[in-house]
C-alpha cells in the first residue's frame, strides 16, 4: 500500500566453526615435518663428510661445552653454517688445531731427546741405531741393534750398560707430557734350542718389561706405560735376512691422546 515502509533487510553473519579444537593441529603437524626434514638433511650431510669432520661432530655431541661460542676455531674444517658458526670460507677447526698442537709437542719431545743424546755424547756411541719419527699413531722412538752394538745381552732381557742412559734420558724428556706410552719388542728369527720352554715370544715381551722398569726408575710416572707388546720375529725389519741384528729392536711409542 501507498505510504507503507518497505520491510527492512536483515543481514545474518554466520561465524565459521572450522577452527574449533582442530584449528591449530595442522601447524603442529607441519612443524614436526619441518623438524624431521631438517634432522634428515643434517644426517645426510654428516654421512657425506670425511672422517675428520664426522669425528668432530661426534665430539661436539659428546661435549658441546668444549666448543665455546665465539671461538676462533671452527668445528668443521672450512665449513660454515649450522655446526661451525663461522663465516663461509673461513678455515681452521678445533680438531685440526688440537692435532697441530699435539704434533708440535711430540716434535719438541723428539728434538729434546736428540739434544740430550748429543750432549751426553751418546749420539756417536749408538750412531744410526736411534730413529725418531712422527707417525699417525704418535712419536715413535726405535732403538735398533747392530752387529757388535747390541742393547741387550744375546738371548736375554738383560739391558747392557750403553742402553740404560738412552732409556733414562728418554723417560725424563717424556715426563712433562701426559700421553700414554706403548713399548714394542722385536727379535730376529734365531730360535732357542728348547723353544717350548722359552721362545722369542717370551724374549720380546721380557725386553719390553726391562725397558719399562728402567724408564720408571728414571722418573717416568707409573701407569704412563700402559701397553707392552712382544712381536717376536713376526715383524722383521730386514725380512730378506731373518738373522740380521737390525731385526732386534725396541720401539717406544708416545701415542697421540686421540688414539689412546
């Protein structure tokens, strides 16, 4: 009818209920997925690295506090990002630094030993019978017999007089460093008449023990020498001549702390 007001339109706004108690569940699932993928990528990255890097990562998880924030040394050589915290391309690792420091310490021991031998005039006495070298296992000091210049009485573990000061001075040089020590004994292939009662196995082991006693009497702390190994004639220095005097030798190995 004329004059009547048109009916008012009512606007109804319906609020969605899609959120409810399920609204954030996808976020949790997604974050779990991202975390899992990140862990997978890290594992795949570690598997693809060299042995040094893998050892460094393993050491980090054993003792995270050893790698302090802001340290100048990176955890992984030449690495960047997740594990190192170093700018890309910056070289240097905690493992490499430690290895270099230990190499320097072992070299210093070797040089100190050589100097002592020279000052005591023993270099001429046992010329060409003492070999000092840095190996992957550590510092190896090998004392090799020569014809007419033995270190032990023939067929015996008794040390002759010229051998004693060599071992005593080596013990004194080794005292300041903490590395563990192995002594190896080697013989030639000369057999005992009654090899069942006493053989080159017993002789090589007994000679290592004789060397140990002298070094500990000279001041090397008890327990530093923790391995005595008798190889008998199984590792000949001159295999083409099993009776050569050079096959009779004692090796003192100052082991790297990482391989102890």
